[in-house]
C-alpha cells in the first residue's frame, strides 16, 4: 500500500472550466492482483482534448466520469510487478491518469508499454514520440499528404503537435508556416523548430489582419492546414488556401468552452474544392508504429527538439491544465510527479 | 447565315442577381470554317453554378465574361456540317451557351458529342444523363461512398441533382431522405422519385426545427449528406450526422448572392470525425463514362423519371434563371428553343 494523490473531476464546467471542477483526493493504492503492475508516474500529460471530455454533451469520446480520476497519458516506472513480462525498474508509457501511481492490468493490450530511454527522454513519450507526435504525423501524412514545395500551416506551432508537425513537414520539403501567440513563441518556432515563418496571432487579432499576415508568409498560398484552434484563424486560412487544399481538423481549443465558434464562409470549401477531415489519432492505431518510428528517429537525431512546460507536483495539475487551455504553456505541457 | 438570338451578361450583379444583368442580342451566325458544325439548340440548361460565374470575385471557375454569350450546356441538332464525323440531323450535347445556335469546332475534344435518343430523351442529356446526374453520382459514389443500410440526405431533392441522387442511392440499398420546398415537391420526391422521406424546409425554417425533422426522418442518424444549399440546413444536418459521416459539397445556392452563410458549429466536424469534400464535376472527367452509363440505364429502365421545368424561348431565360436561384423551378430547369 502506497499513499496516492489523485485529481478527480468533481463537477462539470458550465462554460469555462475552472479550478473548482477538480478535487484533490488522497487514497492508498490497492494490493496487486495476478497480472497487475504498480506504476509510479514520473510525468503526466495535459492535453486540450481533456477539456472536451469534461462536458457531458456529445464529444468524440465517452465523457470523463464524475468522481473518478481524470484520465490521461502517463510515463513512469514499474515499482511492483505481478506480471512475468514486466520487472521493477522498467520504464513504461500508459494511460494512468492524473495521479501519482496507477495499478494496471498489464495483460490488457495497450494498457502499458515498455519504452527505451537510451536516446529518447522518458517525457518525450508523452509528446513528440507519443500521442501529440502521432497526431501531427497523421494529419500531415494521411490527410494533408503534401508534396515537396507545398506550403503547410499549423496553429499552436510551439506546442507538442506543432513542433512535431514542423519537423515532419521540413523532412518532406515543405514550406512550413506556424501561428503562435507572442514574440517569444514565434522566435522559438522559427529559430529552434526550424519553421520558415511564424505569425504572432496576438498581433493579428481578426480574420482580416490574419489573412494579410498569411499572404505575406505564404506567397504561394496554402496547400495544407492543420487546424487545432478554430475561430477567426480558420476563417483567415480559408481566404488564402489554394484549390484542392487539404485541412486536417484535430482539436478546436477555442470552441471547447461551450461557445460554438462559427465558420464565416463555408462556401470557400466548395469554391476551392477542399478536403476537410476531422480525426482522433486513437482511432487510427494502425499508423502508430510507423509514425512513432519516424518521430523517435527525429528526436534521437536532434532534428526535433520539443520544448516542455513542466508543472511540479500533482496539486499543480488543474492550474496547469487551465493555463494550457488559454495558451499559457510553452511547448508540451507536463506535470512532473517525482 | 441564320438569325441568332443570344443572351449576354451585360453587367455583374451587386448582391442579388437581377434581370437587368442580362441583355438580349440579335446577330447572324457566321459562315462555317472547315471542321466546324452549326448546332441548332433544342434545349439549353440553367444551373445554379452559373450564378457563381456572374461574379468577378474568386469562384470555382473563370468568371463569365461581360458582353459575351452566357455560357451553359445545350442539346440540339446539327443543321450544317463541315466536319466529316458529323452529319446534318445528328443529335448532340455541348456547351453552346444561352443562344439559339452555336458554331462549334467539332474537332476540339468534348466540344460536341453525339447522343442516342432511342431510349433517353434529348433533354435528359442536360439533366439526369448529363452534368447534374454525374454531379449526384460523384458526390454519392466517390465522396459519400455509402454501404447498404446507410442513411443519406440531399437538399434540393426534387431538382436534377436530387432526383438522380435518390435513384442512385436506392439502387445501393440506402435510406434516402430529401429536403425540398413545399408540400407538392415533397410529395413528388417520395411518391414519384421513391425517396423514403422528404422534409419541407418551408415548414422548418430554422436549424432547431430542421434538426427535429431530421431526427424523425433519420432514426439511425445521417451517414452521408449531399450539400448544395448551405445555411441553416447544413447546421441542422451537423446535429444529426453520425460519427465518420461524409459530406459532399457542391453548390451553395444560398451563398451565391454575395452574402456569406456562416457555419454555426464547425467543431462538429471534429467531434464526429467527418470528411467534407468540395468538388466540381467537370474536374473529374474520368468518372463520366461510368456515371453516364449507369444514369442512362436508370432513365431507360424508368427507374429515374426526372421532372423538368421548361421555359419557352430564349427571351424567357433570365427570368427562369432568377427563379431557379429562388427555388421556383420544379425539377431540372430548361429553356426550350424550338
């Protein structure tokens, strides 16, 4: 038995999510059954999709249950094992949730997976070499499917998905343009992540201004767009997109807080004969091995150097999550638990 | 030399299109050069896409030139030929425009094509066995790609695209639900075109009411949607569409008159992991032979009995066209010229 601090969803947001939606709970880990392992989490992941699951209404996943541990990805170390294939000290990635320890049925496929930390840091398995990285990979490779010379654009460019997207697109010979909030993030996106240009949305606060900025950053127009914000930036992109452009839609942070964000001119989809596809990467498990192999290689070789925002301790998770929803993080948002 | 009445685009609409945008012009047909044929048009086609081309702004085609004959599809008969492969009396389909006669370079591929009127009436080559039919075919077969048992929905169901869509979807074992304006059209859609249900949008004039009507007409939700109107109906469909739904976007009449029609909740595209694709059938010529073969078979066998709205004489074309934009036609809108 080990003391375990957890964050539960206590009540659902009405409108904007707030700290009082969450509750810190202390319990003891249960004794292990045969086939189970006890994982001590080193890091837990905070991701925008979690906001959608806090709602009761129809979203792309079963809602997060009330009075239960917030669900989410984790990386950690086996500290007790009753499964023959896992030993104490093994580093694993899993879906342990917002808590310090999790008890996992290791024989359930995908519940826990050993990872190699020789060339890739453990935390990267929650970011560039995890769900966000594969999200970028799927949107770029399977939906946008760019050819060399295409111009591709992504919002939240300094984040976990954005940084992976940039590295993957550069490898494919694209012009990559990011959109991020603030001069610091934009500098990071171009200087450290290697994007060709980055637009500061805080300096371009409506569709008209953003459209003008996109015109300058994308002199050949936009061939592919990875949408994970929504709102006026999407509208602006539709004014600069080329015929037969492709749009991957994954996460519309701006719309999660209950207020729908309208799309001003959907006729542009027809006029430009666009393809738009919404996706959730967990529904495309068949691509994960190929995607993770490429992403792991990019991290190991230093071509992808993702930044992390690290909050310390389980109690800091709710505020870090609320900050993420407002774009206060800089790079992949993690909570460090050791 | 034959006297030829033509309708020119005289000036571009500012907002709604009006009759004074057009001008009736009388001229003589020129003497034929080698390789040319003179076609006497029996019918000309009026189509919603023509409204988009009247604008100078970016649309999916080169704008209709000012001071020139309005472009559009025609069927007719060769009355003079200086091309070895075409004889006087041949029935042909082409793109002769809003005029009584056209002179065509018959050696240009696709400029003029002989058609067989044994089992298919000549006018059908402008509708069910022409561009509108292939439009329905492409959207259904290539984008929506339904399996038997899927529920598919189309707006403007009583029109040329809608009627073909219904027949094609029934053959594939779908539940087909139409949306049309008025009790007469809805009765025609279910009783004569064989749709499973039809919703009268004049009785459901906002997204909430339309959503409720769709719920009743589509008890298993919507798997595929053919969008050619835009506006609140699109919003309502997004409230009833199933996960992994497919939307074919071809023509948004409601938006052509210069006023963009916003899409209220694009986040639904993500939440339901939809695929949306805008298309113009003239860019997919590779599918025409297969599509026309199926459509011709449906018409010849009586499984597709499309209705026509026929205006008489070239001078009636502008008013018939403006009526089409307001949904006043009932079935494929034609102008009869003989």
